[in-house]
C-alpha cells in the first residue's frame, strides 16, 4: 500500500513527487511513456513566465508568480540550466499599447515585480535586433528561460534518490475505489494507495473519469517551433513576445539556455492529443510572425523543427481539487504550467495535508543535485576529471562536446534512460547542429553496453521507435 | 541507338552506341568507348560490399570484386557475402571468396583489419 | 612540444597535407584525429570510384585512404587518434582532449584545418510531419550498414540526390532493402551523372526531379509513410500532386556543410557562400599560418581534388614555416563570382605568391549547355576565357589562371559563365 500514487510524470508530476519526497511517505509514480517528461514538458517554449498573463485571482496567477520566484534558486540547487534573461512583450500599434497597459495592470495585481513599459528607443537599446516597427514593450526582468525536460528530470531524480518509486511504460488502465484506498491498475499489474494524484496531462480527463463524473474536457492545442543554430543564438537577448490574442501568447522569439534561438509556436486545436506533428502551414505561420518581431532571423540556420502539445482544457483556470475524497486532480495544466510546476507541487502537498495526509519531514532528504558538464569546466578541472576517469576524455557528441563519461553517467542516473533520446535529454548529446548524425550510432552503442540491451532492441525515443532491423549478412534476402 | 552515361570516370560522358555496329560516340577516351561497347554486349559492374569479420575493431570488412562481374549476377554475388566470415588480421588484396559463383573473379578485402 | 605543423583531421585532406608538408621538408608534424583510426569518412565509403584522377586506377574509399596511410610509417609524421580538438587560438595553440592523454595544449608554427564537413539534418529543411525513428542522413545509414553491420532500413525513400544518397540507394538494394524512389527538389540532380546511372538506373529506382517530401507519418514510433509532392518553379509543393509511399525509412541526402566551428571560434574569416574559410592562393586562411583544404573549405564531389588541393595547402604551410614568414596580405586580388557562378576557391590571390598558375575551383548555379567561362577584372577587361561542352551545379569546375592574369588585373577578378 502506497501513501500516494502519482499518475503521469511531466513537470507537474515530477514537481509533486519532488515535494512529497521530503516527507516520510511511500510514493509511486506511474508514467505511461518509457521516459518522464514525454508530453507537454518536452516540447514547449521553455519560458519561466513573470506572471502578468493570468487573470488576477486565478490559481494560475498565484502559482505562476510563486513558481517564477522559486525557479532561480531551485534551478541552482538542482543544477538545471536556467537564465534570467527577462522578457519583452512587443507593441506594434495603439491597440497593442493598450494591451501592454492591461498586462502591466494584471502583473502588478498578481504581484510581479519590476514590471515596466518601455519606449521603442529604450527597447532597441536593450534588444538591438528587434523590428523597427515595435513602438513600445512591456519589460519583465524577472522572466527567464530553462531547460524544461531537465527541470522535470532533476526534480524526479531527486525524488527517486529520496525513495520515490518510478515505473515507466506503465499506462494506467483503471482505478477502483475501496474503503480507504484506491487500486490503480496498469493492465494486469495493480497498485494500492491511500491517495491518488492525477497529473496525466493531455490524458487527465480520462484518468479523472476513472473515478469521478466528467467535469472538464481537455482541448489539446498543438504548436510548431523552429530551433536555430547557435550562430543565431544572439539574435534575441530577451524572450520576445507579441501581444497575446485569443489563441495564446502568440509567436515568440527567444534565446535558449543552450545558446540557440527558439521560434514559435502557432496554436492549432487538434483531435488527436498524441500525434505531435509539424505542418507546412504551421511552420510557415510561425516563420512569418517571428519575422515581424525580429526581421533578421536567418531560418536557413534551423537545426530542428518540432511541435508541442499543450494540455489546454475547457476551463479558464488550472483544474486543481478533489472530485472525490483523496483523489487530487492536477489537470488542465496549460501555459504557464512549466513555470508553476514547483509551486503546483507544493500546493498539491498542502492540499493533501488538509485532506488528511500526514506530512512528517524526513530528517535529511536529498534536496540538490550536481551534474558534470564537461564543456563548462575549467582546463584544470577537465584535467582532474579525465585523470580520475578517462572516459571524460573521449568526446562523443562533437557539436555539444559531450563526453563518454557523461553518457555513462546518464545511463546510470536515478531514472535510467532506455533510448537514444533519453540520453539526449540527460546528457545533451545530439542537441547540436548535426542533430545526432555523427554521434547517434556511438550513443546507441554506449547505451546498449551500459544498459545491457541488444542494439536491435535499442529505441530512438518512445515505445516502438526501433532504429535497427537486424544485422547485415543475415541471409534471407530476396 | 542506345544512349547512356559512361560510368568509367566522374566525368559522366553521354554516350551513344549503335547496337548493330557497336560504334560509340560521345566518349572522351578509349575507356569510354570500351565501356559503351561492353554495356551493349555484356554489361558488367565492379561489386563492392562487406563480409563478417571476427576479432577486428569493427564487425564488417569491406570487399570488392577483383574485376567487373556480369551485371545480372550482382544481386546473387551480394547474397554470397552472407556465407563468409573472415578472421582478423586481414590485409587488402586477401581473397575472401575465390572464383565467386564460378565467374573467375575473386572477392577481395579492401582494408587492413 | 612545439610542432612545425599540426593537422586537424586524418581524413583525405589532412593526410595529403601532412605528407606534402613532409615532402617539402617539415619533420615535426602531428595529425590529430577524433576517430579511432585514420582515413576519415573514406572508411565507410566502401564503394569504388575513387582515385581515377590521382592514381589512374579505380579504388574503393578504404583503399584510397590506405594509399596515404601506408606512406605515414616511412615518415616522422605522428598520428594522434581518438583525440578531439576543442579550440585553436591565433597564436597557434591547439587545445585537445583524449582519454589517453587528458587535456593537452600543443603549440605549432602552422596549422592545417581538415575537419571536413557534416550532413544537413532534417531540421535544416523542416520537413513537416511526425518525428519518428527511421529518418537518417545518408551518411549515418552508411555507417550503420558498412561499418557496424546493421540494417537500419527495409523500405526506403531517399530525399535529395546527393552522391551519398545515390550510393546508399545501391548499397541498400544490394543488402536486401527496397528503395522506392529518390526525390530531388531541383530540376537537376546534385550528384554525379555516373551515380544516377549506376546506382539508380541499374536497379530501376525512379528519380523524381522537381519533387520534395511534404509529410512524414509514423506508426508505433517508426516511419510508416512518406508523402512526396511535385514542386513549382518556386520550389513550392503543388497541391494535388501528392504520392504516398509506404516505407519505414526516409534517408536524407540534402547537402553538406563544412565544419568550421573551430575556425569560427578562432576568429577565422568565413565565406558565407561556401561556409568555409576565405583562402588565399596557397590555401592560407585569414589567420596567418593557418591553412585549410578539402571539404572544410568547400564541399568537393571528388576526393582526388580534396587530396590535390590539400597537398597544395601542405606545401604552402611548409613554405611558410621554412621561410619563417607569410606573404603580405596587403596586396591581393579578390576573386568574385559573376553570372551563373556561385563561388570560387581561392577567394583571394596574392600575385607575388603565385608560381606558374593557380587552379581555381568554382561551381555554376544552373545547368548550362555549351558555355564560355570568362574571367574579367574590375575595368571589364576580359583576361581569360574557357569553353565547356556542358556544366552542372553537381559537378565542380576548375580553370587554370596563369600568374600574369593576376599581375594584369585591375581591382578584382570576376568569374562568370554563360551559354555560348
């Protein structure tokens, strides 16, 4: 019998596990994919929003401002790439300037600090490549950027070190309620728990309806992005938004924590929440709108295009609450869900406690994490590291300077990867300009060696994403 | 008249071959003329591929046919590669398959492994 | 230890440069290679067709590489493998890292850049659709199949008609895969005509010119189909022309990019037309004592020319080291690309440093029939002209320009091509 089962391990589930792992509780996380952070968390704008977007008084507003305040310290402690680059909402006409004032007022009400509306001249001073037609901007210095999947991974890894159990490739198929407990089924496997948390992202309505009446609908919205080479990385110094419309926050142009440039997204509501494909129209839309903010973006230096899925709902706020006793929904976590995550995790713990879960702090829980990033070390540190373990002297990913030592470390991390992209999310291989063309086969080889799997079973990413069909010279050719 | 691109060298001359007389035009060298004629009468290709190797840094060893092989036999020759496993060390020129499919042509190693 | 020459990369360019520098008298030469053995990408290019120009016989990639590697043991050239160069500096220090030797900084009188090139990934062309397993660059597939012995494809669509893609069409077919088609967005192939003939036609693989891939779909995480559409003269897909191919693999052969991260970081001037360093007549870059050759300068279609160009650069480096000085950069003739010409290498010529003549490489933008290549100076005066029966963007052209052309030139020289 677990005290708590968390269904779904995106950034919200991970943050909740991280928070609960500080207490003397037995916690199980069930994730349907073969890695954590495989839904909205893996493909989004990677922004720590300041908190001027949500309507004052909403949960979103409260958790956003708090999550933004927590991010810098937390990322430092968890060794997650984070940069407090600030954001600018650009205004191109009078109507936009009115919107800036609305956002400013909202931000002030929500408790966002240091907000200011700046002139076009000042804007161009701090953001030299911005369009000449941008007339003013809302400047939010507290906003930042983060590596979203590493944020989730770091929190989950620390939770795992504190004893939280993670079961990947465990899709929840049903939940039944008994006296004082729930039985959560993943096919033929069953797990009992006193409390269940629904953090199932785009599937949160399905999970909700396993135990409660239908109360909301998830209305997933897909968006396309371009990731550009580091040669374009300084095209924007801040996250550049356009004024938000009914479809969302619009197309942004932003630096990334890795030094690339991120451009996107559009917003298309879609029926299949699990098909995360880009479209020609979507990419064209993004390109056109991004050039309005920064006309000099050189899309020839694109290294990747991808799409992300937002778990939007038919409600105006996050859906956080108990539809039945001891079953907590963390559902409809749309933007700014990434920013909110650590605050959402704490809020979830608070709600569980109010509903009878005893939270007794552990004496000395793990609260931080350190990672070796070879390329960021000084020469002396590099020398010392290689002397200790020569594998840190062998560079496997040449674009991002990731060594075999870092890949081996990733293979044996608290939530071990099962795919080449799982290594990518942990060690940063294949993130660069060749997108794994050179290092892919070698990463596969190391993954197989370290995890004891056959190359023929190795996956690129999710379940079924086999890379190799068999050996050559196996006969049977037609 | 048959038209073809000469594959003898990277220049890729466009050849025209008179099937009746075997006369070749469009070539820039005698080798091109020979290629054009053989392509009509008895087209041949050099086969390149790999065979298994044990004990080397890599599990496959590159090989080629020591001379061009009749084009229709190329797929059959490729299948023959499945039947051989070399053991390191091998040197370029070593014979991996003698007289492959009775063609009189050997399959030889192209890398020291 | 101080080296007279450090060569970065032991592929065909690096090996040719090192040997040429040795032949011209340098003795302290190090070749640093990131892989476990020398030969570079030639090791996975197991097909034949190399060396006709240089050795007058047809060799496979590994055999071509061995012709150079064999010579190393008779020299004092030191080959340092499994070692990655992290930085180079203007004072010609080379920062390296390896499992065996840790972090090492070497100094050199001269450096030769021979990092080669990399393939453009899917992201560079933003093909819409899913992002499943089964989308490979042709070179990655080549490595899996030829070196590692794994089949990474069974039913294949190839996008792009670059030479590696064409070669892989044949390799995959010989290994038992079914190649459904090769798709090229341009009205002409970017690969050599001989490869269209011997890799596609020989195996009845259709080539769709003026077509591109407009969608990738997946099932269970692997490619399940690829949609191909015809494009108009602006290369935009034409609605209603879609063909859907059920397949498990999309192979990309959509271009190569010189790998110049080290050069850029060091502050070496890069030519946006080639993505390689701007070079002088002796293949010296904008940084004195730093030379470059092969695919790091501009993407070649024949390794023979990589070797030839790099050998010239190696000789340039030797001359630089032995004379203790570089040619003055103050007086040079810039070479510009005119009508129908997309770039030239070298981009700058110092007339005082020319012995005899200069071999100038360039590519044309479009397929041309019988043409004239003209070389004129800023005053419009034509200083040289050459005839060609035909020219194609897929095939690199070269012309020899004698020293006196540069001595006579006023201002810059412009190379242009037009149909006669």
